[in-house]
C-alpha cells in the first residue's frame, strides 16, 4: 500500500477519524507482514502493547508521552547493550519494565519502581 503524505493523513484524521483509524490499522498490518515471519510475532506483541497504552491513556497526549517513553527506554537499553558489547539483552536474563529506570533496575534497587507498582507488590515506595 502507498504511504500517504502527512497532509493527507492530517486531513483524513480531522474529517473522518474512523477512516483514519482503519487506514492506520491497515498500514500497520502491512508493515508487520512485510517484516517477515522471523519478526512478525515480536512486532505483533509490540503493537499490542502500543494499542493497549493508547486505550488506557486518558488523553491522546498521555498516550503519546507513554509511547515515547517506551521508545526512549528501548533505545537506552540498545545503547547500553552496544556499549557493553552484549549481543543480546536476553542473554542477561533481565526483563525491564518500561517505566523503571534501567540503571537502578540493573543494580537491583527497587526504589526505581513506580510507587503504584511497588504498592501492588507490597513494598514501601
């Protein structure tokens, strides 16, 4: 499918939000399929997380900020992996929650967790 220009997307979003969402979903699906079978499962999982964040956010701005934070954290983890010479983050066995500070989680400091997460886990924030 041909990628529409920003102006076309902007016009569609303002004039017909439902059609914009349908086109957005179609473009995302095309992108996932074109990535190949080796990446498809991971991309579908990532898109699920993004869609969930969008639905749970109270405002579009909040959704944008949360998704932007996810991207920033991912780039930060990639940068750390590249600097350390690690070829795979999975090799370390560490799973990092997107809202936790990478440096503090890596050191095992539980204070880096959001207070809502710490509270649910029975910890003192």
